[in-house]
């Protein structure tokens, strides 16, 4: 097995989180009252319950390193996530960073920042 890491992210409501990510192509591989695991290809996101999370003060985040950033970003826009600078959920379009990589951002309904990085 290849070494890997899976981000552990907050969810105020597992059902709502699952629906949001299902629209992006993720499927549930595990859910009980205390944990949920979602998968899309080689990307795994794990969620823990955090009913009292104030999204406006959340500082959770992770990087998703993607072989096809444009395809994933297109799935995000097709699901209706708006490109805007405030509010959540929201998207920030891909751009070339000074270090040479292409990066976009997705803010989910719990205000978790997912940096979408082209491999």
C-alpha cells in the first residue's frame, strides 16, 4: 500500500455534508454517528461531527492534489457552487501561483478551505 494521508474535517450535519460532496462526485464509504468517509477516485475526505461549529470562525483546511484540476473545478461549477469572494460555499478559480503551480479554492458549507492543486 502507498503511504497516504486523509484530512479529518468538521461537519455540522453529516447528511448535508454528504449531499454537498455527492454533487461533486464523492460517495460515502463509511458513516456512523461519529465518523463519515467520502471518496472520489483517489481522494478521501473524512469528517467528524461538530454541530457547534461557527463556520464564520472556522480555520479548517486541506489541500487536494488533483491530476485533473480543471475536471474537478468543472464538477464544482456544474453543481452550482458560485465563484465569489464572500460567503460559503464558494469557489475561487484556478490561477497560476508564483511558485509555478495552478491552484483553485473551494470553501464548503462548513467553511472548510480546500485548496485544489494541479499535480
